[in-house]
């Protein structure tokens, strides 16, 4: 089974595949290899997750990967600023934040384990998107996961903080990520508890994610139970 959602605005494609019990989402682009989150991309990701949820079966699992320089470089500030006024840009930024919230909620409510193969940078809202997955596998070398909002003078939506606190292992690490804008490399992210494992290349990151997601699918957990337990730490 294979479905493609063509995003005309930025030529980003969300490709959904299924191999046995495993669903695979891949972000790929000819126009924006940073995969910046604008309403069009967010709507397409949400649609893909909704379709996956409707087709979930006993033992399903999901892995998401992205091609390009970024797994996701956060909200699309170029789209926000294109409106031509500060007030309009703030409204567009708020709209993108409001649109990401149901995507995160959809990931939490999926009736299956989820794995993110972060083979390139994940920043700001893109880092939140990655951390919304149960398992994050990350490429080593110079790739980083970071939340620069404190440097940009932007406050964090409440659900950003909830996702980060649930994922980051200690109060000290959470302080450094949220209040210092620390750029976290893979090995350090493993120590912080954000990342499950680190890998040497994009290919090995995706391959390890596939092995993990197939192992998780093999456990054949009851989807409703898995989703309820996953949601329990969040109010």
C-alpha cells in the first residue's frame, strides 16, 4: 500500500508506505529540505496519521524518517513573515502552533509504538515533533537536536514543555535544553534520555529504526492499551 500527499506550496511530499505490520512515513522535498512546518505540511502529516490510525491492526507500528538537511527545522517563519506585518506574522505563528498540537496528539493516540529516525537536524518545533515519538534514533557526527526559542525571544506553548519534560531524563538536562538553547548531539542526547541510540550515518540510523520498529511490531501489543498508557503522563 502506498499513498503520496503532494504539498504544492513547498513541493514537500509525505510518503506513506506499509511493510507487513509496519507503517513508514518519509518526508522528502525538492523545494524545502528543511521540512519547515507550515499549515500545508502539518495538515498532510495529520491526514497521514489519521489514515494510519484507521488502518491499525493488532501489532502495528510506525517509523518516520526525513530526507534532506533537516529532519524538521521547526515552524515556517518565511511563511509567517510573508503576510507583511508583525501582527499578521504572530497570528500565523500561533496558527502553526495550534496546528502542530493535534499532530502531537495524534502521535500520542496512535494504537501502536512509534519510532523517529532523526538522520539530520531537528530544531524548535521540529525537535518537539521528534520527541513526540516513543523512540528517537539519531545520527551522530554534527547533527543536533535543539530548541532555540529562548534565544529567539519566543515563549513555549504548554504542550512543547510537556513533551520535552516527559522525554528529557533530568531537570538539569531540561534546563539546558529549554533555558540555554543547548545544541544536543546524538551521544549527549542518549545520556539525557532523549534519544534511544546513536548511529554513524543516515542509512544506519534508518536501518536501526527499521529493526527496532519491526521488533516492536513483533510484540503485538494491544493498541488501545498502548495508547492509553502512552497518554497517561500528560494532563
